[in-house]
C-alpha cells in the first residue's frame, strides 16, 4: 500500500511539472486559457509542486512569484520591489529584537530556569515532562514571540531529556513542535505585529491582550492531550523536590519571567510602543544574563548575535516572499474570484 501511494505521489508531481512546463513554454495545448487564467495556474501549480517537494516555505512563495511574472511578461524587478516593500516597515524592527531577546535568554540559561519553574507547577503528574514542555513554551513564547526561538532553545535540551526518561522520540518531538506554536498566539507575537501593520493601524496592545485567553486555552488543551497519551503509554512521573528547592528555582526564574510582564505592561499603559518594547526586552535580557545570572560573556553574546541574524534572515525572507506572492494574488484578482465564488453559493448571510 505504501508503495502504491508512492507511485500516486510521484505521478501527481510529474503531472504538475508537465502542466507548469506547458504554460511556461506556452505550448499549443494551453492556448485556450486567457493570460490571467494561465497566470493563476502557473502561480498555484508551482506553489503546490514545491510544497510537495518539501522546499522551504520562503522559496515556495518566491519562486512561483518569479515564474508567474515571467509568464505574464512582468518585469522581474517588480517582484524584487514588492519583496523590498514587504519588509520596509518600521514596525517590523520589533521582530529582530524580540528574537534577540529570546536567543539571549536561551543562551544565558533563562530558558532552562523557565523549564525548572514549569516543572514545579506541573511536573508531578503522569507525563509531567511533556506538560513542562508545553508550559515552558507558553512562558517562553511570552518573551520571544517566535516559534523558531522556542523550538531551538527549549527543544534543544527538553527533547533529549524526555527521551532519556522513557518518552518516545516521536512523541517528544511532536510535543515540542506543537507547543512552540503557542509563541504565535501568546504575546509578544510576531504575527500580531505583522497583522497590525498589514491591517492598517490596528492596536498592537489590543492584539496582544486578545492573545492571552486563546493562548492559555490552546496550551491547556495540549496538556490534556499529552496527559491522556502519557497515561496510555505509561510515561514516567517526574521526581519530587523539596519546598526549599522550589523556592530557589522560583527566585532564580522570576527575573526571566518578568520580561513578558514588562513588555505587556509597558505597551498597555503607554510607556512605550511595541517596537520600543522589543528593544527594552533585548536590553533587559542582556543585562540580566550578564550582570545578574553572570551566564553571558562576550564570546557567548557574539555567538548569540550570529544565531539571531540567521533566524531574522529566515523570518524576513518569508515576509518578503509573502509580500511578492500576495501582490500577484491581487494582480490576478484571486481574492475577488474567491469572494465571488463564496457569495454565489447563497444569499443567506448565515450560509
């Protein structure tokens, strides 16, 4: 059966490739399609093809944009301009600094302290380490606002720890990846900053406040599922700790957890904007790890800057590619067609 589906998958890829080449070279078989119809087919065919080939998402967006512009005889410079315009916004400065804050906290050991604090709260139940993973992502997501930073920091030491304690590797990885998406919902969220920019001035503070309840609900739901699976697979219970140890861990982790409080309180009460909050968070993280915890030195800081630059480049490349892809969607009137198709189903507002 697996071999059969592999053949089907391969045949579908060959079919998509054939369709794409037929339109790109404007073969006689596709002469009946209009220019806009051909553009839509090239855009979505190349997008689906690259997704099925597991190409990184930024290239899945940018390559179809270039291929479609070539098919439509649009200057490719237009695509470069749209990509540049997509990241040419002052509000987006917040994203690199939030990522930097998260990377500094990960490198400086604050992420480890957040995990230890989470272990105090939920570590004593069956599958407690899986719940610690989820709760730590909720806390850390409220600092970095990045799923990538969450996965790379918390997952780096929690996945091996879970495997060593008897958890299946696939379960450990699944919990880490799934819980890392909480960074998109729980403030400060990069997606909320981007949405505020695209939507034309929606309050970032209001978006941040609106993310807490859904984020907590999703996190609790994930912990319930993790508990059920842990009961079925008989995963271990974390060891107990003394009250004194719990107090020491809480004291050590409180400064790291304060980052999220400072960010949200500052934005809500108008002390600073979201962009300024990101800088405050980054500076606070550097000061705490360097002068209080004393876990950060110049060598580590330079390595952190290097790692942050890689993550930032990846995030901004995705934003730029999305901008170019979105431009072509608008140029080819795809949103209007979708809206027309939906409204043609029924005039009933509930439908």
